[in-house]
């Protein structure tokens, strides 16, 4: 996602949060009105004389002026003096007071069979006002529910462990570990190449945990500009800095409170932010930028990375202490090339799923196609497999996906693979050749647009940058 889109999304979310706060305030005001202006109480003794009176707001009569007076002299159409005779309570009786309909309840106070007095209460100045008030409250309530729902939807985990398709032993073991992790509140560190399913695991953990009704908030540390990351995490108060939104902004940590936060691509977090994050995780409290209030934090943290954090520590790019904080339960998701037994199952699953989405009949896979899949290196892992299947489903004519429905680079790779094996090349060289070829082709097809090229390859943009750098590719002529 472009940072512009992220900002839009963030602003949209802020607007909803702001709206929700406003609506809540309106509801509180309504409640206040109900409590004070619309309600009056009177207490009379056994003779019907007023002992306590708080109809001041309702009738404009002061308590001190009526204490000791007979209730019949003060309140129109009262029946409290009757209730102290009958000893029978009267509930929700319509009573006209000062020309307006009110709803009155009268309760006798009886002790040891003796009537000591009575309490009368009237609610709502006017029945018509009550109706419109109820209507307004209902409308507000609906809006609050709607916004709550929207916020939840924006911050919801969409996938569960059932969405993680695999028959591979290591993957099954990882799923078991993740399920156990879900039951605890421990921090989880998920490591794996781009497209291996790290985010699926994070969703799965949230959904299987007791926090599943809380928010699931993802922060992509790589996609958010360094300068904005702090505001994004902690939020800020009104006018905290130049350019800040007037009404302030909630941080993702605050939105995630009670739920789970996924710190995606944690390895790219600037060192300075790492220090701040560590402090927050240790103290379980934070402050909004420009704020003084300490906000308690009750979240589960899941961090994910596609680079080896251990290497980043050695290079001085990642704090060791933060690493130890995060690396409590560790999930290392193997790349697809190391679990080739998953390729047929995943292919079948994705063909069924995608053809259903596209609205076509499901297809079979030709053996030759599967051979190519089995020999390919899958730098973009499961995401790449899914992209390739999606494109093949659009190209396939009959009912069987054949090699000609696959992108050129995959077929070329199959040939290279054969030749290289004959030449006695090392696997890593074969892989490198195939990757360089695939990257070049993707960049050519997209006129050098790296975001688009990464998408085609099914890898993250940052992963593509790293590969271009690692292979020393000259792409200036594209
Ligand atoms: N085990 C799986 N079963 C089904 N689909 C999967 C599986 N693993 C990955 N996918 C598919 O691959 C896509 C990428 O997965 P995910 O977003 O979890 O990867 P990731 O490891 O977070 O990648 P990145 O590092 O690029 O963010 C998913 O949208 C999904 O379509
Ligand atoms: Mg991810």
C-alpha cells in the first residue's frame, strides 16, 4: 500500500473514532437530562405533608417553600394523599401537571403493617417529548453500534487457523505451537520469507485467543514513514505538533487495547522507535504525543519479520533487549520450497477457491504443470503460487491448467533448471539465476515499477529491493 493510501485509511479511521466519541458524549448528555431535568421526586409523611421535594427543575418550585405543606396544595392532580390511605402502589399513571402529561409512580412506605408515608416520582415532562427523546436515543444508539461495528471490521482478524492449508509435518507442528501460544498471553515472534503465511498465523492466534472480541490491529513498520511511526503507534493530543489533526488522534496501540497488535516487518523499525517500544512493552503504559495522561496497555503483541533478526542484531540494526522481549514464543515458517509436499494441496485449494470467486468451473492441473511447480524455487512462496494460479485461471481454455497457461519466467526456469542440473550447478546458483530472470522480466513488464513488479512476483516491495541489491542488478535502463 502506498503511504498516501495508508494515511487515508488512518484518517478515515480517526474520523470514525472521533464520531464515536462525539456520539458517546451526546448519549451521556441525554442520560444527564433524564437523571435531572426529567425526573422529580417527592416524599410525604403519613399525613400527606411534604418531607422531601426535588421538583425544582421540573416545576420551578423550590424545596424550602414547600416543606411541611400538604402535597395536594403543591402538585396538581396528585394522588399521594390517596395512596397513604389505600396503601396500594400506583405505577406509570399519567398525571397532568401544569398542563402537561407526566408519568407518575406512587409507592406507599409501609413498616410493620403501618403506613408511614409515600414516595412519588414523575418522569418526563411530556409524553410526546419522551417519545421523541426515546427516538433520538435510539438513533444515537444505532449510530454508535454502527460505528462500533465499522471500527471492529476495520480492525478484525479475518483468518483463522483453518485458513492455513498444509499437510506438511513442520507446518502442522507450527500450527500446534501457535494454538498453544493463542491460549497464553505471551508475545509471539513469527519469522519467515515473504508470502509464507505469517499474517495468517497472526490472525489465527488472535482468533483463537480470549482476545478474539477485541481489535486486531496491524502496523506495517516498513510502510509507514519513519517520522509518522511514533504518531501512528502512540497517537497524539490536540495540537501536539504542527500539522497534527486538530482533534488529536488515537494511536494504534490504544485502538488495539484489549486485543492484539501485529507489528509487521519489525526488523525495519528505526532504532530510536525500538527503544520507545521496548519501554512501553516493559511498563505496559504509554503516553500520547503531547499528552500527560498515562494510558494502561493490555494487548498481546505479535511481531513478524522476513529477515533474520539475529543478523540484524549483529549488524547493530536491531536492539538485543527488544529482541528478547519479543522472542518469547517463536514460529519459524518454512519457505514453500522446503515443503514441496504442500504444493499440490495448496494448488488444489487455491484453484477451487479462486475459480469460485471468478465464477468459473474448477480446473485440474496437468502433470507437466505440477512438475514445473515442483521444480520452481518460489521466492514469493504461497502468495506467488496463488498469483500464478489466478493468472492461469484467466488464461486456461479447457478444464486443465497446462504449462502454456503459466508465466514465461516459470517455464524458462523449468528449462534452466534442467540445463543447470546437467551442468552440475549448485542449487543456490540455479535459484539465483531463476530469481534474477524472474525479477528482470517482472520489471520489464511493469516498465520498472517496483511496486507492481513485486506484486507480480508475489513478494513484498522491500523484499524486492533487497533482492535487487543482493544480486547487484542494474535496472537503471528500465
Ligand atoms: N498456508 C496457507 N494456506 C492458504 N493460503 C496461504 C497460506 N500461506 C499463505 N497463503 C496465501 O498467501 C498470501 C500471503 O500470506 P501472508 O500475508 O500471511 O504472508 P506473509 O508471510 O505475511 O508475507 P509478507 O512478509 O510479504 O507480509 C495470503 O494472502 C494467502 O493467500
Ligand atoms: Mg505479512
